[in-house]
């Protein structure tokens, strides 16, 4: 944030400087220690609790939620790779892990609480603490707040990837997106502009020796009516129209589309806060009409109020030989990195300080 400069007369200025250095040298608690980089593999989640809780209803509920299959992937893959650590074994070496979840039962408590803490021991990091008077309350918290937990942990996962991507920006692709849409996005090396048309761009990353593809598409149109532009069937139809026009298959007459006809394959829609903008998220499976290709996709639809333009940003993966959860999250991290205004650059220490927060709440959704 920009700060307003104040003019000081020289005596006061030197007095201020003298006091400042005195405080810095005499009070060691003023200095904020530099946070180490978070550890842990992509998608890993440490759960710290007592053995008897993990072996009972609490552990079962936790696994049911956090090891649940990621929606709309061709093969079953868990939301997170859960690693249980008994509380007595949690040590300093584990404190830097990116995703940590503490569970505690305290019979003296009158009501349960959830605490979200950012960047406690490392950066970027999310530490969640659930405390409750009994196991039943813990189970209710885990079940009733699953989506909140997912979104908060994934936000940290995206930030980790974005930080890495911004150290290896693909300049021509980054500039193409910025020039066409006014968007700043962390587009890493390897992504090239596959198709560029009026109000449309397709960024693509491919492998030279195997079947592999990660893609991001962006297109815009005039925003007219929320009842139309945010309608699920309209969003679905518009995507199919765009891919039929701009994303051909390898055979003549083939093109990308989405699966239709079966209810279990219908896209999953939900309302979300997308970088402080109301948006519709749609997850589905794509396929190529006239070929045997397919994979997962996600589409975000939102409005830029400054230009009254409707944005649709889409990402997908083709990786038939591999699990796809982490590849999809890499694409999603690019999408979630977007901003319409280039913010002032800050140092990593300043970013750590500004992103750190602790939020405590009684879990009102589980109390009847």
C-alpha cells in the first residue's frame, strides 16, 4: 500500500531516527524472523491428533472428507494425500509443512471452534485447528465445512505454484494476455499462444515425446443479463461453441466438446468468490468429437465491472498416462493468479507479513 509522506523539521527528524535505532537495538522482539519456504509434496496434508481419535469416528470422518475423490477426474484420485501424525510425534521438523490440520477434544469446552492461521511456521502455509468438547462435534465440523477446508488449502497450493511461475514467466504469452484482456497472469515457461482471435486466446503447453497437454483459454463478450450469462446451460453451450470453433482434434472434422447425455457426467456448478469477484465455477470432462481423447476441465465465468465484459477462463489437461489432479491444479493456479491491475511489487518478507492472518470462529453451522 502506498503511504502518505509527512514533512518533518530536521531536529524532530533526527530525534525520530535516534529513537528508532534505540528501539531496534534494545528490543529483539521487534524483528520478524524470516519464514522458511513451506515443505511437503503437492497435495499432502498432515493431520495431527491423538491416536484414539484417529482410530475412531474422527479419523473415519476425516478420511471420508479429505481422501474423497476429486470431482470430475477420469480416474479416482484423492482430494489430498493424508498423512496422520500422532500428537506426541509432531516435532519442529514437521512445522514447516504447507498444510497442517490439528484436531483436539477438550471436554471442558462449551462449544467447538475452528481456527485458520496463515504462515505460522513457513510460507505459504495454512494451519487449521479444530477444538471441540466431544468427538461428535469434531465429526460435524469436518463434514459441514469440507468445502471451506478444500478452498483454503487449495488457495495456499495455488499461491505456491504462482510464486514459482512468476520466477519463470513466458514473456510473449504473458504480454499477449495483458495486451488483449488487460490481465496480469503468472504464465510460466512452456506455454505458447496456440490460437489468437477476436476476444479469444488459447495458451497451450505440450510435451514433445509423449501425449500430454495443459491448456488455458480466455474469451470475453458483452455482459448483458445475469439471468442469461450465469445460467448453467448457457455457460455449457458457450464453451462447446468456442471449442468447436477454435480447438480442433487431430483428424479432419474433429473438435473438442464436453460429455453430454448422462446425468453423472453433467458439469458440477457452484458459486464462488473468484479473486473478489462473484463467479460460477464449472467442472466437467471434455472429449474430442470424432476421436478417442478426453480429460478434466474447469471453467470460471465472471464480470469485469470496469469494462462491463463477461469473462470465461477455462483450463484443461490431457495426460492419459498419468494421474491428473496435480496437473489440473497447476492449470488452476495460473487462472487464479490473474489480476486486472498490476499491484506494487513487494519483497517476499513483506508478502509473508501481509498474507499472515489468524481467523477463529465458533462453528455455527454445526450447532442446532
